[in-house]
């Protein structure tokens, strides 16, 4: 991150409702930030710069372990600058970039090049996932040790499932030797032959469906292999009840974590009756029973955290019949608001568990952030829980606008994002009243 | 090698010394040694043949091509045939682990294992100990020395013989390999597993025992290493590693630029020529003990 001003040395956030599940704190407090770190949490703190946060929540910064910033190759859809701006708007202080770019992030020089660009352009902390196989083709292993030396955080063939169990097992063994966790998109392509969930909505709409088993079979394979190899693994975007149950079963056997997405927690496949390309996503939106099972699994901690799978697409890739549209949704800017509106305000998920799932757990996974304990990096998110707003195309900071929430009224909004003690998002400057 | 005691090792190496110094004249005179190689070999076959001839034996040599083996004769029948011809010793190389053990049940001749699949290669381990003893200050001087076996341990019969042999000689042994080239249970030998040649030197290695990537023995269609560049960066020995009297060993054949850089192979730190040279004397000693003194000493 670049230092955008020279005044970042000290900041006191006053009277915020500080909610930090990592320390168990939930009270109105003042937080003093100094040298980019949380210096003090207490009452009646003062500093050269103060920020009044009455009525606002202060959380550890959100961390998104699954995002596509489309760089290199599709900078028309997203750049590191725009992706990180979009993340900051959503309250994310840390983001992991997926490697399915053009060129694919499968060589050490691509990783080091991206990290240099991140250093120059990103408003938030950004981490690079390298590919697990060269070209994401599931054949040749990438040079994982050299990739790690170049700065890669993890390896993944995200976007494509690994089609051979033998290939995946070998890759897991090698990744564990290289000391890199494997992030797994679980999808069996012999089953995933459709474009939406194979259910009633697909049948009525006349759109080819992919069964839930396409995800479940691959999830089971991944979990079995993670158990046998002991490789540190993370299963991303779990969207079915059975996959969540499988994760629950394997929790004590494998070094595995998992996430699900805001859209699988808040939307269902009835949206495909619109036949609009907007609603195509992979894994597909599922019926209510899956959504509810996944919600239960997030609540009880079976699924460790939320990741958005932020996937910008140009309008010419989305403004198409559903069958022809590219799969993927924007995620950063609506994640908290959608989950707050649909799960917290409806009583389905305690706010503290949501913050744990958006901040603490993914922060632990990336090894940075996710806590307001004194001495932690000053990565914080300020939220106005009562602000109502409508998601509209013009308000998005992403270069793309393929959000499934367009036109929706949501309650709760990120109003400030602080990374390493610096305000990278200050939506309501008047309310903050930062005193220089 | 697991069943061989420290004293037996010393006996073989002492006898090899006698052979090398010419104190043993034609110990195999009147004996017939049959070389049955069901798998291709250069140095081992040549070494055994020289060892047998120099010790005065008659030698029959069968290789995979141009013999009954090529015509589909089974291992057991070949061994029975050689036995019937009056072989005193059968030196067997075979692509499957356990071949020597199986064959020994069908002959009264001494059965010397010259390498079976990913199983064992005992005379390699013996000649390695001989070369090491000469390089250091004798067999006793090996006690407490540290050797790291680097590379494709999973597919290496050499490793399966060298590990117990080095341990019997009093050496400390560690492995250095990615998990794709190790058994799933990486603690199968209960040895430390290191992550690179650099880590091996940090561990205090006196000997870097380099192994070739045995691509021909790798099962499954998924690759086990990403690239020669990455493999060489972590599991290859380069000139910069040659410090503080570290010895480099390799059972051959060497792949220059993969597990060992070209300017190391013939460096003075390299015992590779010494290993090959030790082969003849050690194999003469093994054949002598096997035919004269003990049955199956080196199986």
C-alpha cells in the first residue's frame, strides 16, 4: 500500500461499538491507532486526529480469500486499483487474488510482478494465489517452492475442478512439501454439464442443470485426499447441504477449512426464472434447502468463513441469455450489507458470528489481520448498521457491474475502511469529522 | 541389508581390501558364476563380470536380450536352468522387488542380488561403505558421520540398501526429498526429512548421497516434480554446496544438471569414480564369501 498522506501516525476512533470476536470484546470503546497498529482500546482516549464514530460498529477488517481482480489480461473488467477500491468500499482490508488470469499466475515472475503492482496500486492488503498446475490444466505441477519464494500465499486451480484424484493427490503432497495451502474449487466436470442447479427451477425454465453431486463428489474426493496426505487445504464456495455435511464429518480428520459465499447464503435458484445472464454463477444458486443447510453450517462453525468469489465480468459477457452468459458475480461491495440484511436482521445469524466469519477466521487463514487485539495491524471496518441503501450500477466502484443485488434495498453499510492505520475509504467524511 | 551385522560388514570390507591389495589369489578358481540380468545394467554387470573373472571364476552371462529371458522364460525356470548347469553363484538383476528372494528358493547356488526393482541393491551399499571408509579414515571413522540421501527415495532400491548399511556402520542418516518422492508415511524409516541440499548441509551432512529421478519406475500419470529447474534448485548439488570436506556420492547413472551439476561430478569432493572403482573388489569379496564361506551373504 502506498502512504496517501503523512498524517497516518495516530488516529483515535471514539465511541464506536467495538465488536471483535477474536478478543470477545463487544462494547462502546475508543480505539487508538499508532504506527499502523492497534495501540490501545479503552475509554476516553484522545489523539491528534480523532474520528467520532457514535452509532457505528467497529470490526476487525474484513478479509476476502477469494477474488478475481482480472489482472493481468482483463483489465477492462477489473484492475488492482479498481478491485481494491471495490474491496475498500465493502470493508475488506485484505483480499486474495485468484490465478485464473491471462497469463495464468503459474510462474514465479508473474507472482513477483503482481506483488510489485499491488504495492503500487492496491488500497488494501492483497495476496496472490498461484496456480496449482501449469495453465490450470491439471497436468504439470507448478514450481510451488519457487512460487512461495516469490511471495505466493497459496495455490489453486480455482475456476476448474481437478479432474483426476491421482493428479490432485500428488499436487497435495507436493504443495505440503512446498508449505503452501491448497485452495480447492470442487467440481466434477463429468457431472457439471449444465449451467444452473439441476432442480425444479431449471426444469421449468428449460435450462440445462448441473446436479448438486457435481460439487459433492469433488468435495468428498478432496476431503479424502486431504485426510490421507495431511495437506493443508481450503475448500471454497461450498453451496450444498451435503458438501457442508461432508466438511463437518472430515473436520476432525483433515487439516481443512472451508468457506461459502454471500450469494449462496442469501439467494436461491428461483432467480433463474428471469432467464437473465446476470444470475449465472458457479457453483450455481441452489434451492432453499441447500441455502438453509449452508447457513446452518456457517452458523455452527462447520464452514469457517465467508468469501465473496468477487468475479467481475464485462457487460458483453453478462448481457446475454443465461445459458450463454459468463458465470460470476461481483462480491466485495455488497457482502456485508446483504448478509446483514438477510441473515443478521432476520435472526438467522448472530452479528458476532458474521464478523468472526468475515474478519477473524479469514484473517487467521491469510496470517494477518482479523483482530483488534493491541499490537495487531490496524485493519478495521466501520459500519453504519442502520443505513438503508439501494445497490445501483452507478454507485459501484468495480469496473464491472454484474451484481445480483442490483436494485435491492439493503440495510447496513460500510462507511469506513482502515488499512494499516490509514483511511482507505471515508464515505461520510462529515460524519467522521477527522481533525487534522 | 537389515539382516547384516556390523561385524559382517567389516568382514566383507576387509576381504575386499585383501582382494584390492592382491592378497587373495584366484579365490573363485574352478567356480562358475552366472550373471542373470533381467533388467539392463552397465556398471553393475561389468563390475560383477570383472570381479568374477579376476577372481578366477568361469562366467556365464545372460542378459535380457538374446537369451531365453527374451523368449519369455520365467525367472524360476532360468534359475533352475543355471542351477542345473552347475552354477556356484547366480548374480541376479530383476525389475521386481523380491526376485532374489524368490529365486534363492530354487537353487543351491549362492544367490547374489544385483538389484531388484525398487527393493534392494546390497552390493551397491557395500561398495559405498568401502569407498567411504577409504575416503575417511577407515570403517571405524564412519561412526557418527552424517549422510543425507537426497532425491527419489521412493523409487530407489539403492536407498533401501544404503539406509540400513550406513546405519549399521554407525552413521546418522537423513532424507531430503519432496513428499512426492517419499513414501506416504514419510517416517517409514524413522529418519529426519529435510527440504533441500542446503538444509542437509545445515543439518551437518558429511555425505550427500544423490539419487537419480527414476522416471521409468514412477507409477501413475501425474507428475511428481514441477520442473528440473525447481528440482535442481532444492535437491541438486551444486558447486556452492562443496564446503567443509563434504563428500558427494551417486550410485549412477548420473543426470548432470538435474541432481548434480556438471562441475561437481568429477570434482575432488565427488566419490563417484571411487564408488565405481570399489565395485570390483567388493563384488569379488561378496562372491568369495557367498560361494566359499556363507550362502547368500549379500542377498
